């Protein structure tokens, strides 16, 4: 099998958060399990949101997406989620602009406009207080000079009917995304979710045609146009639904779930989550599969991954999310439950099948799932 064919088995799946994965703070039932299966199939799940970084992080944790990529602030910021990092993430790229001109134009057009300038990883510097829930993170009241003193990733303008000034604001050389009649998100020229996502796609070496995007808002339009397969949520405005290749159910229906399910092979619904993920990884890998595990401080596993043989070398195929925090014996039991050919024998009697592995962080062990 060629390397190109192997790469083409993966997709980059870009998912909006609010209105797609989360409904007024509620995650629809089944979302985390379905995301875990998609990840076990080797797909790269990338959260792509208008939220700031401090708004993305807690949702990513709730969804189990503590490792991987994230795009926030409507594409102004690309981050690598990493639970081993002190902050839980590393900033890969921040797309900044000089906010002074657009803020001054906004003040001229709407003298009472409230202005918020994003502080990455913390919150916002603001000209006036914003209500709780209007902005993610903390707020600090500052002067106009402080608002305009340095480059910004994103600013928010809030004033009655601010949307009618979209063209005038855009003329200052920025990207304007109206999020309602009284709210506008401002980013640098040409910045949107699609631009940031394509940078991630290129880094991961995933072909353009193997991209999927799901969203529900006007800020998702560039992302939907970019994706090889675009899906609008059923409650999205007409302009969003007409821009997408497909329309799924509403957020209340858990509309993102059938989209994710379409990306993985069918598995026995009676399997435990761990067994289902192992079976999915084994079914989607392009070659023979081994499970590699690493211990944390005690007997529980800190990492669990499926590796596959490609071009004569073992390469990482996918994480097994439910393997984290479990034990080697639980992995053995789930492998048997999934009906995989290795290891053979009774549970707990297969220690001879485990092999030590080194060279990828701390020493670990691997369990063959295929006859190599």
C-alpha cells in the first residue's frame, strides 16, 4: 500500500463549538463517545470556534480533546492542545493586527460602543463592563490608549445596530464578522477559520478533499467553503444551510453525531467504549496493529495508542481515548471483547504477548492485535 493511500485514510474534521457540539452549555448525549470513535479511526478532530482560548479550553476538556489542535477567535489563534504542557496548550500562531484605526472609526460612528480587546489565555481589556457570559474569561477596564497600545488577535465591538457599519469598519483593513445586529467580531485582514484550518491541514499532510467541517453560524461560512465535505446544522440560518453540501439535524437532535458516525466503520453497539475504540482502530489501520501503552505514576495507563506498520516502520495510527486511566488487564479484556485475534488465551494469562517498547518517551509496552 502506498504512503499516499495511507494518508488518505485520515480526515481533518473541523467542528464549531456553540450550536454544533454544545447547546447553551449542554453537550448532547453520545457526543464524547462518538468523538472518541472518530479519533480511534485516525481522524484529526479540530475545534474551530469564535470563542477565545479561555472559552475553548474547558469545553475541549469536557469533550476529551486534551491533545490535538484548536482554532479559536474565528481563526486568529491556532493552538496545540497538550495536557503535558504547563498551561494545557501551546500557541502555534497568533494572527495580530493594529486595532487603533478600527476602534477610532467605531467610536466615531457609534460613540457609546463598548470595546473589548482580547488578552490571549486570560480574558479581555475593555472600555466598559460587559455582562457575565458575554465574553469568555476575565475583564479589566482600561483607557482608550491602553486598548490601542499594541497588536491584537481580536476585538469585539458592541453597540445598538453596529452591524450597519460593517462596510465602514471593513474599510479600515480588518475582517468584520457580525454576530448579530449589535455585535461585531474584528480580526486582521483575511483572517477566518478556513485560513487557520488550512495551516493545520498542511502541517498534518491531509489532502484538501479529506476535510470535513460542521457549523451553524455565519462565522462558519469560510470554513464550510474550504472543506471537502461541508455540513450545516439543521437550525442554522438559511445562508449557512445553502452554503453547505449537506444539512444534518439540529443541536437538540445531536445533529453532529451522524456526521461523525459516517466517518467510522460500524461496530457492535453492545461493546464497551474501550472495546469499540480498539475494534475501530484495528479496522481502520492500513496495516497490522499493536496497542502501545505507557504507565503514569501508578498502575493506571497515562497513554494508550494504536500503532500500525507502514513502509516497514511502526507509526502512530490513533489514540485509544478510553485506554487512558485504565490498566493493561482492562486492555486485554477489551481486546478479547472486540473479538480480535491477539492475544490468545484467558484474560490475565497473556503476559508473554506484551513486549517492552522504548524510544517514544518513557518506556512502555505493546500488545499485538494482528498477526504480523
